[in-house]
C-alpha cells in the first residue's frame, strides 16, 4: 500500500479497521510521523521543537511572569515590547527546527484531504466558497506554519520598534499565533502528548530495575510516570544550560525557565493526586512515610529558592550590576541538584543500596557537601570573631571577600530558609557600606552563622 499512489480514497479505507475511531486513526498517523523522524535520527530536533512550543505557550499564559515584570503597574502603562522581543527570538528557533523536521506527507493523507474538500464542493457552489480550495494543506507538514511564522515574526519586529507596545498590540500577536497553531494537528498532538515513548525512554539501569521489579500494576505505573517527569526536568535543565552558553541574549531562556517552573509543579500535583497514595500503600511504616514526605518537602524548598528568591532578581532594576547570565545558570544548578536528590531519594525507597553516584555522573549529595560547607562557614565565623576581637587586622573588605566566595561556591547547598536569610544579611551589610550600622548587622550575621553550624552538627538543614 505504501509503494503505490492511491487514486481512490476508498482503496485506503476499505483496508482500515472499521472499529478504529477518527482519534485512533490520527494517533496512527502521528506515531508514524514520530517513527519516521526516529529513522532519520531527528528526535533530538523534535524534542527541542516541543520544548520551544511549550515554553512560548507558558510565557504567553503565565500570570507569575507578568506580575514580576510589571509588578503593580496599571495595564494602560505597561510596555509589552519585552514579550514581542522574546517571541521574535523564539519563533526564529522554531522556524529553523520546522525546516529540519519537515518532509512530504504520505500520498493517502493528501488524497484524503482532497477527497473531503471535493465532497464539500459537490454540495455547495464554488461561488459560495470561492476560496475553499485554498484550505488544502501543502505536501509538506509545516510549509504553511513556517510561512506564517516568518511573516508574523517580521510584523512583530516592526511593532517592537514602536515607542510603546500596548497590551492590545501584544494580545493581537498572541491571538494570531495561537489561531494558526491550532490548525496544525501534528504540533498540537506533539504539545498535548503526555507521553511519547521514543522521547521519554529511560535508559538508566537502576531506575529501570526498580520499575520492572514492582508487581502492583498501579504502583508500577505511578513510579514510572514519576521518573519520566523527573528525567524530563533533567533534560530541560541541560537544554536551558546549553542555550545559556550559546545565546547572545539570555532573555530567550526566560520562557524555558517558566516551563521548568511548570514541570516542577507537575511533580507536586502528581505526588499529591496519585503518587503519594501509591507509596503509602507500599510503605505502611510511619517512619518510611515521613522519609517520603521529607524528600518531596526538600524539592519544595528548592522550588521556592528559585522562584521566590533567585528568579525575581533577574527583573529587579535596582540590581544593575547583576550578572544575569550567571543568575540564570545558578537557577539551573539549583534545579539540577534538587531533581537529582529527589530521584535518588525515591530510588532508595525501593533499592536502598543505590546512590546518586550510581545513577548520575559527577554526583555530589547534600550530605557529602555538608562537611565542605561547614568548613567554609567555620572559616567565615572565625574571621568575624577575629574582626570583633581585633586579634589581627581583619577589615570589612576581608569579611566581604569570604562571604562572596561562599555565595559563589556553597550557598546553594543551604535550604531555602537559611539561603534566604543569608542573602538578607548580606544585602544589609552591603547597604550599610561600612557605616556604624555595619558592626550591628555583622553581629546579627555572626549569630545566624552560629545557628547554621549547630544545625549542621545536629544533621538538620542538610
């Protein structure tokens, strides 16, 4: 059937399973497209395309980012140029990927579309629908979408040059984009696909063993979904880092950071609605249940560290000297550390002998890092002691050097509360600028470090 042109559409449908619904028939077309891309070794390109489409959608619909960018600005005073610039940059990426992934449709699909249009034209005069023939899809999957995006990108670039880009202008661009997108069945299926086996496959042997050795089908399914969600985040972290290293303008990664936010939230939702009950069915001991809850609470703290703490700094106009590329890279470091710790924690419930170093390359756990963090904090604590005792000529500049070094290398290993307090004390010290208040704030900071060191000794907070 694949080796000949179909001249009569009935030749195709006569051999189809009559019990298949239209949705099932479309799934076969979609999966066939995925298989062809796999044969052409283009699944990496497809993965990137999916991420960009999902990211721009998250960027367009996120109230979180809108609140950060505009804070309490009234709608009439808002300038949406930032949104149009990012859309223009990402649409360029999407256009190139669509070119890579495009190829001609199967003959029967073209034939099928023509058959539908011809049947309509039999019942209605062409005078009533003079442009109906124009709805034919071209032979390639993405020709129309690419052409549309190229034109819309050009319009967006021109609009971005206006003195102010109103919400009405931005909304019009967003509507045009979404309307065209909804007409491309392949992209919609790609974005809505919860699980695409060829893209979501897990190759790590320890994780595969854990899933395969669970007898209960429901628990096996939930654990499998959890690991798929988690490894997706790791892939997204790598993709964001890759773009941060290559991109001239790092704002292109903002939608990807928002997608990261959504994917971490999906893990929390899945845990609360399905995974938690499955784990509690398997682990009936109260102590085990507390350990499970602690693992997911740790992820929540890292999530807050990123999206309540780190990310809003990117848009803070007061921080003119901030290295925004470095800030976004820091977010990926936090996210990657958190998700690896989560995977290790859940894996240990089923396979206690496994560790993060078995699953990941160059893995350092929070427990392993604790002694190094303690050593740095003790050094800082001692230096502050010497500053007040005047045993040696310690200057405020010496104190700041050690604090900055700790921020650069070890701050992310503190949990959210301590991490947040550390930065608050640091900002107060910077603000005092060696005035008499500096010593008052430094004493408070000294007490804070004493408390953290005690927590490390008591094995809390790490």
